[in-house]
């Protein structure tokens, strides 16, 4: 069973920065990609950023382009999300996602609250 351990959430003022990390463990790996999603209060879960594990191609939601940066450490099976210039509308529970060839797994979620 794959396990994802997220860390780095918390409370920050608007304009501030946070860095999330997510480490995957539990089996022999052949990761296709990892990414971050979020669920704002009262809304559906939405895509934030993703990264292709082999090539390192990155993808972002329009709402976070230029402010968030996703990166990976293949040796540690870890993905990071650097979040700068945070806005109150970034407040959400952030979930890590890992995709294999025929399955995917989710982290438990970490709360990020951006105060105005």
C-alpha cells in the first residue's frame, strides 16, 4: 500500500509564502507523475499543479501560474509545492496525489489558511 505524507501547511498572511512537501513510500516505484490539488471551503476539489516524474514537465492551474512552483526529488520520491504571493482565495485543504500506470493515491490533506 502506497503512503503519502504531507507537511508544510499552516496559517500565513496574504503576500506570504509556504512550502508543501509530500513523500511517497510503501512499494517499489514506477511513478508516472505527482501533483497537488486543493479543496477551497464549500467548493469542489481542483487541480493546482502537476509534474511528470521522468521528464519533469510541469503543469499549473491558471489561478496559480507565476506564484506557485512544483518540483520533485526523484531519489526521495518527494514532491514540493512552493507557494509565493499567497492570496486569501488560496485558502483550502491541499492534497498530494501520486499516479502510477494504473492506479493513484491521495494524501490526507493539509490545511492552508491565508489571512487578509
